[in-house]
């Protein structure tokens, strides 16, 4: 049901297809189609060029149309999480003003290299997406403040991660990291680092010199609670959970 002059809210509307009348109006700014049973979205989506928010989460989508790249006005939120997506279209790279992207809970296996062209991203969520590695282009997201990557199979981070100078929150819980990625030592503003449920056995000395770190979660790893970096961080007021 509409909730404003340019908002269409069809959340939990029992849809297995988008009603054709949705595409007959081109001035929608917010379109919510979450929690339905949609298996596809037609190419007509590309005609909604005034959208700033699009929610397609919690459906059964197996693909996103290439025309999503035509949504030049998409600047706020794009939710694609909890679908059946095995790939993301390269045209996502055209959305260089988008601030928030959630592609988690899809069997993606990888993120496209064009992700690095999405220069406006402030928050990226790709949790439980079957990821084993990340593209080097991730380091081009210079405005990124929050990165959520829990529940994947990551064993490391690309060197380009060191260029994420605005990053404040990094969630890496339930991955397969054997050691703390070296790229993290270059992040001056990182405040919260979640490493629960990895394969860490020790911490490098430099972690105690990360200037902005306020909370480090190491639970369900093999890191010694009395290790020198842990004691040094606690001594300066950082909350360390082991």
C-alpha cells in the first residue's frame, strides 16, 4: 500500500510477481517489495530513475536485471539480501552514489570487481554469502565506514583493505582467518573489530597500536586472554573479549 505520495510499500503483500501498475508510474522514490515470493524483477525496473531506496530483500530472486544500473537516483538504500542470487550484475558499478548495499544471505560465492566503482558506499553488508575471498577493488571504497562480512569462509583480506581510511566497523565473525590480516594495521579510524569464531591463535604486536580501536571481540578463538597485545589494549581502555 502507498505510505506517501512517492512511496510504494508492498512489504509482505503475498506477491509472486510485481503488479504491472507499479511500472506505470515513474516518479516513485521509495519502493519496498520485501518479504514476498518474487522470483524475478522485470527490466522495467530501470525506468524508475527517481528511486533513492529499493528493498527487494527476503524474496526468492535468482537474478537482478542489468537495468538496475540505470537507477541513477539510487543514493540511499539497496536491499538484495536473503534471496537466491548466485551473481550480481556488473551494472551495479554504475550506482556510484549509493550509500548502503546489503547483498548478504545469498549463495554468491564472490563479489564482482565492479564493486570498487560504487564510490559512494558508506555501509556494505555481505554476510553469509559464501565468500572465500574479496576483490582487490574493495580498497577503492574510500568512504566506507562499516563492512559486515560475517558467516563466510574468508581466510584473509585483500591488501587494498588498507586504503579504507574511513572504516569504523569491521565484522568478520565466523570466517576462517588464521591470523589477523596485515591490512588492518593501516586503518586509523577503526573502532570495532569483530573476529569471533575464526582460527586465530595469537595477535601481532601492532594490534595494540591501532589508534582508534575501542572494542575487539576475539571469542571462540584460541587467543590467550593474558597475551601482551590483549593486556596492552585493555590498559588503554579498549574492551577486549576473549
